[in-house]
């Protein structure tokens, strides 16, 4: 039996893969960090860490030009909630690619929002459909006074796709151009960075932004860039519910106003973010030895995923199973018009995958490297039957 339905990283023996440095730090928390409230916006040192996790080595360059604000949330989902509740008027739509994490729709529904999508891939299998994005953006700008884009990159869930540098630059340029052309419409681009630290370019969006600013990019005052940060995956602490929302803008007063609204939303939704996971994360990343141990373990887990992905891609290629482009993170993807039929057929052979709109999600994160030949065999059989 091979279970590719789980969305958490497992060892090859099926046990949960854990980055013990961080988990041990949580277990060793001081009593006050377990018992006391966190500030509504999070511990200041943790918020500083969120900026570091989002921007990486580009932080000094970007903060020479821009201001940053951060707020702790219960995982990356809390960050999604804050943007949906505050950055689009009820009745509007949020822009996203047509293959996306299913729970996005729940956050939208709670906020009275719909979605507008553009294609995941461009012509000839390109990793981005710039014209599709521009068309969706133009339509939305004509209908709404606020535009919010959710972009899960790199290591996209559910496909494992990571945008290349040129593609990131094209999307950023489209956002900037639209904001300049429509100065009365607020533009927010939120990078859902849940899996970013497992990617080959973990801070690719910060690099793209820094390069654009160095090249003289004019930052419109009606544009804000945000990162939804999650420690669930990068620190293997799914149940700790620790993450946050980072935003960049030239005007710190504008950010202060937005984050005041975010804090009110958080207070009325989850009361306050858990304190102990924040404090533990700060302790790990401020201690050179602990930070090195955490990073070394992250490298091991990243390599584990890379080996599984390579094994699956090679096995599928040898059997004529055409997977979508997949580069990083927890998942791979089989595009198909009848995903439920494919999944049901695979399940009859005890290979369990997830049927989603438009295709089949393959949970590399939960599947042993040695199982990939069998998974490819079963998918090939299923495709032969289903068509």
C-alpha cells in the first residue's frame, strides 16, 4: 500500500519527519511562554524573524528602499484569512491560478468573496501564462476598487511548480503596470510561501523585487507586496499553528494603518497567536548552533523530497505517464479531465492519491522513494483504462 494523500512530510518508514531542533525548543519553553498571552500582533522578535524568513539575504537591500511590517498568525492560513478579510471588499473576487490549494475557497467564502483564475501554465508548457494573468487582472481592476492576488510560489501546492526568475519578473511588472495605470485601485500581491524553504530559490521573490528596484522600478503608492509565512512545513511543526504575514511598502504609515486592521481581524477571529512557538522559533534562529542544526536538518529533508521527485519523474517518463512540470516541495501533479476515475482505479491497486479539480495530486511528501516505480506502474495502468 502506498498512501500519497497525506500533506505532511513523512520518513520512508511512514513516521512523521521532524526537525527536532525546533520541536525540542517548543518542548523546553519557559512556563511564561506557555501560559501567557502573546501580543495581538505577535512577539516583536518573532515578527522580525518573519521578515527574515520572507526576504532572506535580500532583506538589507529591500529595506534600504521600503518599509516592512509583520504580524504573527496561527499558521499561513491565518495570513490568508487576514488578506481576504481586509484587502478586498465583500462581493469581490481574489485572483489565483486555476490549480490551487482547495482550502483557499473556504477563506474566500467566509469573507463573502469569489475567485477569478488564470491558467497555471502558459503556451507550450511555459511555467507562467502572463497574458492570462494580465487579462484576469484587467477585468478585475475594471470591476473592483481593490485587487488581491494569491500566488502560491515557489513549490506550488498541488503541483510542485516553481516559477523561474523571468516569470516572476513578468508577473511583478504586470502588477506594477496595472497599479500605475489605475492609481485609485488598490493592488496587493500576496506570495503564499508555505513551502518556500524547500525550494531551490527559497527567496526568489525577494530577489526579483530587489533586482527590479535596482533597475529603477517605480513603486506605485497603491501597490503592496505581502508574504504568507508558515512554520508548519519549514519547521515541521504543523500542530503548533505558527506563521505570519509580512508586507512591504514605501510608506510605513500606510503599513501601520493596514496592520491595525489586521490586528482587529485577528483579535475577533483567533483572539491571539500562540506564544510558545513564536518564542521557540526566535530562540532557535538567534542561537548560531541551534540555527545551524535546524538548517542542516532542513537540507536533509529537502534532499529527501528531491530524490523522491527524481525517482517519480524517471519512473513516469519510462512508462509514458506525463506529469506536469514539477520542481520543489511536497507534491507532483497529473493533469486529467477525470481525476476521480484515475484515483479510484489507483486505489483499487492500493495506491492512494487525491483527486482535485483538473487533476491528481501526488503526495511525494508521504511516499517512500522505493515506492515510485509501483506508483508509476499503477498510474500507467489507470490511464490505460480511464483514457
